[in-house]
């Protein structure tokens, strides 16, 4: 029966070509949009994790309450022992200490007098320790605009726009003025090793990156860190696993009243992106529903027009004794074949386009020049396992539902009038 229906569709292109093209285009767009939204979410989360506090972060309870103010006076202490326990008990993450701070940069002239000054935000990471995940996480090489990566103590990377605004170049010496962990004022000379551009406007405007050992020396934070960042070894954020590991860690200190006891928070909780994640999930569902409804309406009308064109054929089949139910089921079978073929072709085309956007990305730098959030301006699609099957939902459902709705007209045919219709 299936072979009979397939041959009929193959030989009569007029009743299969337009529905097939409709399904192919609809499925392709569904797959591309699904992968694009997934990629947008992954890019957003990935940038926030790389340049922020990781997929999860451990900090003191007091620090967490005032985290936006960078309160290093409330930082964790005894970080070496805590890091060892985290690496032993939570091996799903790669753990590394980070210190975020704010201060003032002073640029001297040839006589040692102040030539330029500017407020700066600093990110201190572990650049030199063996086995540190930071070089792979930050992947600083491709972001370099000039100079080189820090190779020793006292060297730092500067945001390229920031360095240009201050008029400094690789090799220049500047003075960092900041507050210590104990409330004092600290000054330190830094050498500009190179300049970077991450493509995240919030970081490219006034940010420096330095080694955590240098930051500890400057800020008087020996064996301390504002946060201990944890990164999934897969490189992708797993919300369910992150929530579970955070609950497991926090349960260990639930009975403690110490405001400096450590706590673990997830990326979504730290960045307030829970609503954003729900919004993205809603968009994904809406995309499938919209394409399903659109394709259903188009294919329903196509089925109605096809039934009108095949009016005589259906009448002959009924006159020869074929039951209405059998004719109805054969039309649904034809629709299922078209839906399956269109879904396969549309999914293949959609995946090809999604893989291209995943590899090369799309640059939105011109419209995100003044963005204040930690997000890259180049977004990539993300092809997941679901992308291979998501197109079959509207592809098969819309064709079958459209044929089923249009085919109801078969049951309205009156067998007693068939001969008169055929004579006409």
C-alpha cells in the first residue's frame, strides 16, 4: 500500500510538489531558528561564565549579599584548602580562584607626572599555575589586538579601547591605585603586556586582566579570593546539574551561622538570568507552534484544492466499492509520506545552514556598541540533538492534520449521486 501511494505521488507531481516545498521550507526554518535561539542562549551564558564567575561560583555569604559592589573585604580566606576540597568532592567542574576589583589607573609622562587617569575594572585570574583552566576558558590568544600575553609577574592585559583612550601601548608602565582587603590604599606599577578585544562592550571599555598572584600581592589578599569559579568540563552550561551540585554543597553549611561560611551559586542565579532562560524556552516553543499553525493552514487549503481537483478520482474510487474510510486513510497516508520526505529534506538543509552559522557566527557589533552586559557581539548557532528531530513535529503533524481536516469532505459525498456526477 505504501509503495502504491509513493508511486502515485511520484508520478503525479502536481499533488505532491507544492506540499513538499511547503514542508521543506517550514522545517528548514524551524531547525534554523531553533538552533539560532539555542546558540544565542549558549553564547550569552558562555560569555557571562568566561568573563564573570563561571558556571557556578563559591563565595562567602557576606560577599554574595553585596557582590555587585566588589566587597573584597568580605572575601573567602583559606582558599587553598577549600580549592582542594572542591576539586575532590565536585569533579564535574574545573575550579579556579578569581578576584574582581575596581580602582584607578594613573599614566605618567616622561617626567613621572600624571599624563592621564581613568577608572578601571580588574579581573584577576590564575594565568601561570600548572593545570589552571583559565588559559583555555578565557582563550586570550584570539582576542589579542597588540602586544603579547603576560609572561611574568607585574604584567597585565588592557582592553584595547581603554588603552587607546589612555594613550598607552604594550611595554608602557602604569600605576594601579586600589583598596586592599583590609580597607587600606594600595599602589602598584603594572606593565602593559598587550591589549585585547573580547567583543563584549562592557569589558572592552575599561578592563584589565592580570594574574591572581599579582592581585593578591597588591590587594593584601594572601590565600584569599573573592570567588572560586567552577566551569563544566564539557564547556556548556547544564542547568539541572549546576542546581543539584549547588544544593549539595550548600547543605554542608546549612547549620552554620557564620556570615563568612562559603556558599555556592549558579550562573543563572548570580546573573539573574532565570527569567531570561524561561523567556528563551518560551520562544522555542512558540517557534514550533507558529510554524505548525502556519503550515497546517497552508496544507489544509492545499488539501482542499487537491480534493476539488481530484473530485472525479475520488468519485470513481467510491463507485468501484472502495469505502470512504479507506479513501480517507489513503489521503492521510499520502500526507504522511510527503511530511516525512519534506521533514528529512528540510532538516538536512536546516542543519547545513545551522552548522555554517555555528562555525562562523553573525556579528552584531554595530547595534550593540553601547551594551552594558557581558555579552559577545558575535553570535553562533548551537546544533543540539534536539535540532535533528524538532523539525519533524511541524513537518509531520501539519501535513497529517491538514490532510485529515481537508479529507473530511470525503464523508460528505453522497454515493447515490456518484453516477450523475460521473456522467457530468
